[in-house]
């Protein structure tokens, strides 16, 4: 195969892999937003729809980095139990306070956070800077980026699957609460 044809084929494959990785990053970002959105709710029952809309609005246009930060602040519980939001001292209507937290030992949480922060940086590199670093006329440069895209995917998938499992656990918890019935 001629070098020009080879470069064209490699470039097309690079674009395919870059797109694949970008879509996986977007899926990861959506899952983070879901976890943050559904992870907490506090307020008087009459305000719940407005509070949910406000929470969704605060997350909708947030990029992956700030969303990941918020995920760790709100969803990945600290060493102590979070203080429940008991509402105002004088309650005039039912007050809801709901939060879900995923716990783990300090080391595993720190590793998880570091992995996620690294992937946020990689996502930003892919979206904003990769094109400037790629020599589009070089077969070697293109091959190197192809390898990097595969290596990146190998880091993205396990973390995304972990976030998906958290999302499923959150959905399962909500379903269990919705179907719970008191006997008394």
C-alpha cells in the first residue's frame, strides 16, 4: 500500500477511534450527571418539583470536570455519616430529605477520584488539544495516536462500568423505596 493511501486509511481509523472515545466520555459524563442529579433532595414537599428542576438546571450545562468534583463532594461519602437536612425548626408542611452516598475506604476512594480526574484531563486533551499535537502528514504520529486511543478506551470502560453500577444501585434503591409498604 502506498504511504498516501496508508496515511488516509490510518487517519480514517483514528477519526473513528477518537469519535468512539469521545462518545464514551459523553456517556460517562451523562452517568455522572445522573448520579449527582438523583443523589440528593432536600426541601418542603410543595417545593419538590421546583427543587428538582433547579437541581437539573444546575447540572445540565456543567462540564465533566465540575460534575466529577460535585460527584465526589455529594455522592462519595466521607468517613463520617452526613448530617441529615432536618429542615427548618418550625415545619409547616412535610419536609423531605433524601441522599444516597457510596462509601469505601480512604485509599480506594482516593484511587477512584484520581482515576476519574485523570480521565477528565484526558477527555479535555482529546476535545481541545489533540489535533494541535498530531502531525497529520505522519504515519508514525497517526499510529501513535491510534495506540493512545485504544489505551485510553481501556481506562475509560472500567471506570464507566463502575459508574453504571452505581447508577443501577441508585435506581434499585429508588424502586425498593417506592414499593416498600408498612405493615402498621
